[in-house]
């Protein structure tokens, strides 16, 4: 049983670490360095965007979210090695399912709660708003 | 028998129906080297199974975070007359925390390369650095929280603060658990070496640590940066 | 020293819980003492408590579920009898007690009866149907079971020590917040569900991984049984939905323990958000229960009609469609909370759309039966009862999906009748069908048909007599959860429902008698070949009960319904396929990890409920220590030598050859 040995069989790898055994150390490190540099740039950009006048004020949250999604993508590709190889299909599908659920929960809750708060606002708060 | 046969077929059992010490389990079958999306090759290898199971666990964890995120998004303006984000957040601390976590993610990746090369020393060094940066992250976050509580802006002040402490705190709890796990793994590698089941656990730890950084990206963007804009 | 815990926690001045609690405690002690004196403890420890075998775990889950079904049923009897006599009268249950009963009834039935039975059946059957030896993470499986048992234990403990929640089974705030529920009731609920929720989530991860990554060679997705597809859908829903339950109950716990303000009346809390989040879990939850139930019916109906399931691909499509859309309908549980017409309209439409998936399934079952040779065995009777009764429940559901109608019927007995209609006809009938169907596989002998049929007919009749009047009472305006009422128009209907519960008690008695009689007659009811029903899927290829490793050689799957193909070939050629080459098999070792971890979680949960902080710390530390000790194991598997595998399998082949010779190709 492969438990007692650590023989590296090319087929015996986990998701996202598919080709780990075939890379040289240099290639392995390079992958992480590129990911680190890209992520750092995007992170710095996020903090920069916060205060700059380069982006129209109301658009700042959108820019931040786009940058966040880009950062998450860099992490997924360079650190978690998600790719589109055929043996990775289950991982990509699972990720897509997770993203869908998160989107439904957050977007659905925001839509619902916004409506509820509007319609069910306590009377004293409404009167405060009139002042 | 041809040159393109998998180890299985060479051993005369394309379907891996029995396991003995001589057998290598792979995700293969029917001539494919790796398990295809159709899974017709029979049961996948242990490494594939463990990695995939942990991946599903991470997705469930992300759904749990999304519930706390949703709560925070709804409660972002419920300051109940108390302090809001703009008055409370220390931007430089957030920058430092983000940097620490990102670096620790990077060094965690380096430790994976060292593990692949079966180098005990560099694996332990990289894991240690990862842990230290993770600890630094927690210290900074702890100081922020303590400062806010001192100011009377603890989680019991308003719903906004409750949701803030909860979502950021949940992440911190995960980082703490991760550090405990990291320490245990370092001990195990030291005592037992690069045994196959320990290697599988290291893969899981890597997935976990990188996922925590992904969640932090969402956290600092939505909670802190967008929150600062209000 | 012991936090809030004092001797007053025991309900000395409340006769009903005191006596009930005393009876249960005595019964438990009696069983434990009997087991110890008879010397069964080593056997139980070795073969069941520390087992990581999916078959053993499946049986334990199902047993837990059936016992809790009985406990929940007793709550139901109390409620029905209270309502039957409480017309312009106080009845025999004071409101503080009645509130705990309906809360406990719902909590126990959903979390500790229905879920364990469904998960237990999936545990037992799925690896066998996939043609493999066990699930992806066997020790995790054991831990899942024992954590669920922990939750059940905590809820039942509340009967004897302290009290249970008085808020209904979903503990809505602000009633469940500290100012209005200062006692330990809601805390019992929270920790029982937070702990068992972790167990259920781990089950979800386990089965998704198993079904997607561990199948017999040649078994592509479209060659799996429909039960496996529904199990996949249900477990995907578990993975996607249970984290939300954990999060939401966690937020409530933070409110109660650390003074947070998620759902409080003051400081900006938003109680409506609790309801939104809890139902975002709650709706997928009911599909987690009902999808495997549909899977069970698919198996039973095709087997006892002697035909393959009609239009397998549309069944798969309908299953995955339901799985996906179940995440888009949750607001229909709170139409009346005030989100407005546009939001209500969206969710009303999506709710009506999801009914289409089930409609497709019902037609497929009907077309499966059409043109088949139907055998009216007990499992088939449960399925037929389901088809008629569930359709009614589904229709009332679509009626409730129309927001204006729901504004009249929300929280009335019409709603109560609807969800009992679909859960009883769907999940409970499926539970009995599945248990009867797979019982011989698990234990080697069938259940007595006569008593089984009696139980079915009485259950069916009892169900209609209890719940059809409740539909009417709901339309006449009767609200749910009433401890007493004074509207004369409702009285006859409530009385009829009270009679119905007596019929259901007779049905329950028949179930118990069925079990006792079957055990007594087990030699006559013996299943010699492992295929008592002329089955079509791979679990029937094994012996009854199967050996620990399930299959001596993993089957080579060449089409859908692989076992049927194997059988027909054998019948045609009048001989079995040639003996395979036997190899040694590695199986996972048993482990006490699950049981010990759950023990410390019980301790931690109890300590959290009663605010015994030193015990909390101790429990958490101990649980972590157990985890590290388990992770330090060196010997993870044991090997079964090839000769022993050969011995098992040759015996199986002998039995099959005997059957072949005797029957010359006719089904059993």
C-alpha cells in the first residue's frame, strides 16, 4: 500500500498538484513567485484605489471588488493550481457550485433584507427620517 | 503490453481489484494515466480522494463565511449611534496584516516545493516562517480588537460591530486553528518523515492556508476598504 | 463550580416530565446493565462502537433515527390529545410545557429522526451500489455518527435536567434571545444542533467524495443507480446548506453568550435576518430529506415492477434540477414578513417551477409500473401509498406557493397539514420502504410480511384521519401551536384528528410487533442467496449480510443495472462466470476516535449550556488531544489474506449455484 512508501507515481497526485512531481524545483518556486508578485501588485492597487481621485468616487467599491476577484483568481491559479485539465473537472465544477451558492446567499439576502428593511421600518425611525 | 501501459496494466490488473504491498494505487485505469472526469477507471487514488474531500470541505467553509458576510453586509449601517468603520479602522494595521498573510501564503507554497524535493530542513524552515507570519497577523488583529474594545467599541456596542467582530474573528479563529495544525504537522514530519499519509495531510494544509488568504482578500476588501468609504 | 447547574434543574414539581424522565433513565440503565452482565460489551465495542464499516454505521444511524421517531411520535400523541380535550378548557399540559413539546417534536423529528434514517440508509446502500468497499473517509464517517448521537443525547437530556426551548423548532428571535428565553432551553437546542451539524456536514463531504471519486471500474455517472444520484444531490445540498445553519445558530449563540447584537431588539439588531438565513438553510434541508426518499422509491418501484426505471436520464436531470432550484425558493417560508410583491412574486414563481421536477419523477414512476409485473410486497405498498399521498401534499404546497393564498394560510393548520403530508408520505414512508427492502441485506433475514402490511395500512389510514381534518381546520382559520382554543367550528376536526393518532399508535405497535416476530421467525425468513427480491443493482450481488470488504473482486461494470446483466447471463448459460483470481484486501482499522471525540463534545456541550467554563476548556482540550492521538497512528489498515477472501466468495458462489440449479432461471 502506498502508505508505507513515498514512491512518487505520476498518477498518484491530488487536485491542483497534478504535475508537482514533474516540475523542477526552480519551476516550482517560479510559479509561487509569479503568483506572489501579481497578488502583491493587486493588493497594493486595492489600497491605492481607496484614496485616489483617479477613479470616480461611486465607482470605487466596484473597482475594489474587481481587484478582489482578480486577487482571488491569482491565488486559485498560482497557489492552488486550479486549471482546466480533464482530471481537474470535478474541482472546477465544485468551485463553480460553491461560487453559485455564495452568490445566491449573499445577493439573495441583500435583495430580501433591503426590501424588508424598507417595508418594515419601525415607525420612530421613519419619523426620524422626516426631520 | 506496450510501452504506453500504466503500472496497473503492466502488473496485469487494470482494475486494481486487490491491493498488496507491491501495488501502487493510481487514479488510472483503462489506459488513461490520470482519472478522467468520467471516473470510469475505478476508485481514484488516496491522494486524489483526500485532496478532493478537503476541497469540498473548503467550499463548505466558504459558504459559512458567506453567511457571516451577508450578515455583515446587511448590518453595515446599523451603528446604533456608535462608532462606524471610518472612525475605527487603522489602515496601516490592515495593510500590515494583509502583507503578513500574503507572505505566509507564499512561504507555504515554498514549503510545498521543499516537500516535493523531500528536503526536511527547508520544509521545516518554510513552515516555521509561515507560522511566524501567521502569528504576526494574529497579534496585529488582536491588538486592533483590544483597542476597539478599550474605546467602548466592542461587539456588544452595536449590530455593525457585532458582525464585524464575528466575521473577522471567525477568520482569526481559522488562522489560529491553522497554526495549531501547522505545529502538529511540523512535529509529525520531524518524527515520522515524509510518509505518504503525512504528505496527504500537508497537501490539505496547503489548501487550507491558501484558502484562508483568499477569504482574507474578500474580508479586507469588503469589510475594511469598502467599509472605510462609508 | 457547576455554573448554573443546581438540583433544581430536575423537574421535581412537574409530574409528567419527571415520570417520563425517570422511566427513560431506568430503561437505559436496565439495558446497559443487561448488556454488561451478559458479556456483550467487548463485542459491542469491537464490532459496533469502534466500527468504521459503512454497513455498521448505517445500521446504527437508522436505529438512532427509529428510536427518536418514537420519541417524537410520543410528543405528537401528547399534542393531539391536548388539543382534542382543550376546547374551552385548560387541558392537561400547561402552556410552558406544551411549548417545549411542540418545539422538541419538530427538532427531534427533523434532526434526529428523519436525517439519521436517511443518512443511515445512504450509508449502508451507496457503497454497495457503487460496487466499492467503503466510503472515502471511514473514520470520519464514524465520527459523524457519534456526533449526531451527541446531539440527540443533549436534546433528550433536557427532559431530565433543565428544560427545552419554548420557541418552536426554529428558535426565532427575539423570543429566543436572552431577555425572553433566559433559561437553558434554547442553549440545549443550539449546542445539540451546532455539534450534530458538524457531523452531518462531514457526512456530506464524505459522500460527495465517495460518489464522485470512488466507483467500481466501468461505472460512469450514467451507470449509477438513481439512489446514488439522489444521494449525490442530497449530499451536495448538505455541503452547501449546513454551513449556513452553523453560521446562523452561531450568531444566535454569540448574542446569547457574549452580548452580540445580531438579532436583538436593540442596538441595531435585525431579527428578520435570522429568519432569512435560517430558511436559506431550511429549504435545502427538506430536499436533503426528500431526494434520497425519491431515490428509494425509484429502486423499490423498478424492482417490484420487474422493469428498469422509466427514462433514467430524465430522472437524473430532474434530480439535479431540484437540487439546484431548491436554493432559489427559500423566501416562500416567510412571504408574510413583508418583503413586498416583487420579491414575493419571484420566489412564488420559483417555488411553482421546482414542483415540475417532482412531477417528472412521479410520471416516470407511473410509467415504470405500467406494463410491469407488479409484486405487492410491503415496500411496494409503501411506495404506492406515497405516490397518492405525496401528490396531495405537493398540490397543497403549490397552493401555498401563491403569495396571496399564503397570506391567509401561513402558520395555520393548513400549513402544518401540508408539511406533514409531504414529510410523512415522502420521508417516513420511504424510510419504512427502504428499511423493509434492505433489512434482509443487512441482517440476513426478511421482515414478516403480514405485520408489515398491517403497519402500512394502519399508517396510511391513520395519516389521513389525522391530517385531512387539519387541512379543513386550517382553512377555517385555526392557527398552529395552540395550547387551547375556543372556536366551536374547529372542534369536530380536532377531535377526528385525535382519533387518527390512536390509529397511528396501532400502526406503530404493528411495526414493533413486526420486528419482534421477524426475529423469532428468522430461520424461516432467512435470505440464503443474498437476492431475496430479484434485485437489479449491485448490492444484491453480495451475500446477506455482506462480508466486511463487500466484494471479493470489484465488479467490472459494463452497463446500467449491472447486477441484472450478470444475473441474466448466468441464467442463460446456467452457470456462474468463472472464479476470479483472489488477492489480499486492505481494510481500514476500527477506531475509537469517533466515540471518544463525541464523548468530549457531549461534555463540552453540556458545560456550555450550564456555563461550567472549566469543563468547557477541559472538553475542548481533550477533543484536540484525541485528534492528535488519532493523527499519530502508524497502523492504519489491516490486511485480509487472499485465502480468507476466497473462502467467503466460494461460499457465496455455492449458494448462488444452488439457487440456479433449483430454480432453473426463475426469479426467487
